[in-house]
C-alpha cells in the first residue's frame, strides 16, 4: 500500500487513498486464510465456544427466574412455581395452587364446588412476611454460590481464552517473520523496516480480534438479539415488531457509513506504520543524528508523523462515535415509547402472549412488575446489542484491513527457491565459477554484465572497483540472496540453483562491512552464526582475527556483555569480532567485504597473514579498496561498468602500461603521475 498523504481536517476526504474493496466475499476469503494458524488450537476453540454458549444461556435463564423471584415473589408476595420451590428447597406451603399460574387453563367455567375447594385450599394466596424473608434468604444464598462459582469459572475461562488467542497470534507472527526472511533482498530493499515491524507486531494481532470481533462477537450478539426478540415476542408480538422496525434505519446508517469508516481505518494503520518506521530510522541512526546536530530536525519529523497518527486515530473514533450516537438516539426513542406501551398494559391487566406456557416455571401470565422488568430489560438489551453489533461491524473494517496488510507479507512469493530435488554441496571444494552473469535490480538498469570469473581453492581473490560498480552484488549472488537474470554460478561445476539454499549458506560465510553486534556476551556474538561452536573454536577464531588481545583485557573476557549494537567497542574492535564470527563457522568459502577498513596498518597485515594461513584449501574473496589488502591477493578482478575489465595478479596488472587497474591504483593512491587518460607521464 502507498504511504499516507497529509491528513488535513476532519472533512478532508482526499487525504487518504481509497481502501481496498472489502466485500463479504473478501472478508470470508481472509477468514479462510487464517485457518492454518487456528487449526492447531481447534479443540480449544470449540471448548471456548461451548463455554460461551452455555454460560450465556445460563445467564439469560437465571436472569428471568431471578427477576420473577425477587419482584413477584419477594416484593409482591406471589407464591412460587413448583420448580422454583424445589430449587430453593421449600415446602408445599410456598407453592401456588392457582391453575392459571401453573399454566393449566380449563376450557369451562369452574363449578361452585371447585370454587369452594379452591378457596378452602388457598385461604392465603400470598406468601407471609416470614415466607418472603425465607425466599429472599434462599435467593441470596444461591446468588452467593453462583457468584463464587461464576467468578472462579470466569477467571479460569479468561486466562484459558487468553492463552488460546495468543497461541494463534504466535502462529501467525512466526509465519510472517519466516516468510519475510525467505524473501529476497529485492523486496526488503524496496520496503521500510518499520512497516514490516508494524505488520508483524500490530497487524498480525488482528487474528485474535478476527475470532473475537469477526466471528464470536457478531455470532454471539446476533444470538443474543434473536433470543431477545424471541423473549420479547413471547410477551407480545407487537413489541417485537416495534424492535424490528427500528432496526431498518439503523441498518441503513451502518451501510452508508461503512466506506468512510474503512477509509479512516486505513488512514490510521498507514499513519501508525509510518510512525513506527520513523522511530526505527531515528534510533538506528542515532550516532549520525548526534554527529550532525540533527536532533531538532529528527524531532520535527517525528512530531509531524506522530500528529498525523493522532489525527488519523481521532478522526476514526470520531466517526464511530457519531454513528453510535445516531443509533443510540433511535434505539433510545424506541425504548421510551415501548416502556410507555408496557406500562399501559400493566394498568389494563393484559395477559402476556405465551405466559401461560411457562407459568410452571415463572409467573408471567399477566403483565406484572416482574414482566415489566424483564420486558424492559430485554428491550433495553436489544438496543444495547444493536449498538454493540454496530461497534463490532466498524471494528471489523479495521480488522480486515489489518489482516489484508498482514497477509500482504505472507502472500509475497520468494524469488529464490529450492529445487525439487537438490544436490548436496560439493566437497571438497575445488573451484567457484561465474559464467555469463547478467543481473539488474531494476529491469532497465543493469548492474552486472557478462561476468566470467573463476576462483580456485587455496586462493584469495580480490574484487575491486569504484563505488557502485557491483562488487558486493557479485558476492550476494554467490549466497543466492538473488538469482542472476542470465548465466550461472557453479561450485565444482554444479549450478547453485541445483542446491538447497540452506546448504549453500551453510558453506559460505560473509563478513559484512557493517559490523552488526548484539547486546550479548563477546563469545555469543562470535558464535552467532554457529550456535554449537565450542569455546576453543571461538578463541581460535578470535586469535586469527587479532581480537584475542583486547577481549582478554575486558572485565569478564569472552563473557563480557556488550552494549546495544556493540556500542562499548571501537569500530576496529567490532570489525575484528565480525571477522572472528565468519572464521568460527569454518566454511569452505569466505567472503570479506571491506574486512580491514577500520584497522590500522599493522593489525591489517597480521589479520591478512592469519587469514592466508587459515584459508589453505578454502576459496576466499575480498571486496576492498585498500591497496595493502589487494597486493597480497592471488588474483584481482577489476569491475567497471558492471563488467570485469581486467583480471590477474597485482604485479601482472601493474605491468600493463595503459591498464585500467594501473589507473585505478594510481587514483586510489593519488599518484600525480597518472594523467586523465590513464597514461603515466614520463
């Protein structure tokens, strides 16, 4: 996705690019793509769904029964239904004998004898004051038990669900990082590190919300709405119809506002991604910033990006709040009108629609205080559920946009892939060859052209040339960080494309010009690429790299903790640790990219002599500008304009009167005897 343009005021429609079309089909497709990361936790997800369903149903039934017991039995004094008395462990004297309240309406008028028997059997149709207190106390006991059990079960379920969600998120994060590492450098060169960090850390977290907000929450809310409408319809169908009618304008508002919410959500994510990138770039270049007194400039950039992120987040939530407010006004108006209608039914003593069918459980045959309480709670709950469902829908727009960004990374296909039937890396190594190599980062801008080069075991090959001529690129092809556009690279005659990538990189080591160290011990930094390296191997590698002397002067020697990015060390010390890290891997091919740029002359000569002695039987490549390093190489390849224009030993190339290498050396050493034409003046 493109970078966010400037965010203006709230009404600035053109500040953000249009978001991708998010149809139900696309949402479903994104949901299906998350399945591989959820599948390992399927059993746990089913358990969570079962707990949520049973807990919700228990809560609804408990609310109905509890409301009836408190308002109709304790406050008014109506006698209990048989099941209620059984649950509360109360005797027959608490049970109603009214046929209507048991749901047993007769088809004919009761006879005089029946009326006399009823009057004698139920002389006191209401609970006594003492009986009410008993019912109240039993309710409190059951409430306390339910509260304790609910708290324990709820806490356990919360921790359990947290573990399930985070495990799923972990699966996606790991897959994203694994895919990012498998992509070629071409992708990473064109992407901001901060954006990848934001996608992995923030966008991937939306897979948790997909389950909660994209699946469980809407299903649970719809389940609650349908259940609520069914209960309201059981009291009176007209009341349920009133609720359904109000849902029409709410639905229209939701559909009309969705594109705007989606655009705001995209603006919010891009703005925060840019802010993360700005932070990463600022801290990564902190030394350069301080050296150039650019703190104020960096702060201004950060402040500008932070303000844009704040505005984007604010405008998104403002749109959500306005939409929810409109829905709340519609729902609130309906609720007030419904409450007025319900109260009039109570005054008229109107029978509920299906009350007689459940009279054996609760006493809602006619509109009474308990019925009013339940009906208004259900109606109010429906209004709240509608607002909640609207909130879920708006969050889903952000959710699926985030998943789109997360899967953008996963959908990238690596340019460099393993063959179907890879051959093993040749051993022992004899020769590394480049034949007819063509390569370009961009199609119309070739970097390497017609490269032919051979390097034998036991030799050091120096790759030299002006900055930007493709020296490092030539070596990255040997690691298969890229594949050439044409030609082949072979080891002992076997094409690299016929080998497994891991096998190649396990046998090729590179010491980069940028010496990346970690906040860890010296020993662990040296063994970074070889976790199983023994202490003796580490010490030997440090000795070859001439790093042992300064390591032994440290407080804890090889166990000394380095600062962030090796900040406690000088550039020369960091470079020697980088060389030691390459040596300890003990691979048949070693690439050194400006290995001695930060070393003094004496240390440089010692390191090169040690490497020459250590490198017998290995192929060593050195990318350098330093003449002292070049002189001792067995062969030198001069690259100019993406081509190898001269190749040979130092003395041989210097003997060519009009040679380009001779001119290159003259320019590097600033020899005044070299003219503009490259010819030596006599």
